[in-house]
C-alpha cells in the first residue's frame, strides 16, 4: 500500500500508513514532504526544465492536520534561465498544512572541483536493525525499515528506507522518495523519551550538493535542546555512496503531562 492515492489533478488522499507519531489520528509530516517534492519535480518536467536540479528544499509546517483528503498547488515564484524558486503547498481540511519552497539551479559539470564533503558513515549493512516502534506509535513509524547506532543521547547514525510507494500507481523520482523520509531525523536519535518531553519540529530545510541515489537515507544526527524551549535537530544526509547534504529542523521543546 502506498502513502497517498491520487484522486484528481491536484488532490490526494492519505492511506493508513501516514498515521502520525505524536498523535496517531493525525498525519505524519514525512510523507507530505515527499509528496510536495514530487509535485515540484512533476512541474519542472512539465515545463521542460530538466536542466535544473533542486539544491535546497525548505518546508514550513503550519500545524497538525488530519488523515483527510488534501488539496495541492504549485507555482513558480522566481522564473529564470539558470535559477528558479518554486513553491508547492498542501492544504488539508480547508487549512494550509505544509509549504515547500525549492531552489532549482542549472546543472553543470564541476567534477574537477569536487571537494570538501563530510566523512562517510558506516553503511546500512554495517548498522544494526532497530525497531522504531519501541519509541514511537503510529502507522508511518511502523512502515519504515530502520538501522541505528547511538553514540549518546541525541547523537546517532541512522539508515532508513520504506517498502511502500509514495503515490499509488505513479512513478516517483529518487529525490521525492528521499525527501519523504527526511523528517524522521527528529525521531530516530532522540535525546529524551518522547513520552515525557515533546519536541515537534516547525520546519525542515535540506541543502543538497548532489542528488541522492538508491533506497536508503542515512542520517548522521545531532539533537540539541536550548534553555528556553527551543531546540535543533541537525543531520548530515547520506546515501550508500556517501554524503549528499545537510538538514536542519527547528524544535519546540515542552515537557508533557
């Protein structure tokens, strides 16, 4: 079963696999991030702009949203020959839910300049399996395959993949599948027990220096809590060939109960 079923040119319905972790009757935001990336890539192809590649994905999460039908839209905010800014948005229950602003830049051959990437981490085959449902409820968390090595509270290396398609009966590119897992960075290397402390993220920004390849997303993650209710989850993003970029998520930190 896929995470979403397309019901029209701009409408989608989530399946049970999208069930959330903080509240199981709400959507987990991770698949929506993949869906918005998919829509940006479809729009790029429809406009004949395959000469451009996404280099930054910035998602703003406007609030929680139910397991209900979704309306989407895509528009080009800043057209250009070499650089474009494209916005995609999902609304659910009549309210804006998540917005993506994606910078696309012209592809160029810079292999002779390639340098400076972070160090690789042990791959999924060298990382032990871990059951994320020991920390989290929800059907989305139950739907993913996770490998994890913890170095301490809020510090770990995680590999994640999913056997489920993003959209039913629809071809989805590698970047959208990758983006549909990015949000798990905030939940797979936790600093504290999420049953005692809530730390939902308000956003997610991923900066990429190359396109990801394959089914695995690697996350070399650090979670930081500040003294006044804010936090940050930062991760170096990997595929099985090495690092591809970085992500950051702004957190709201509150004790539960």
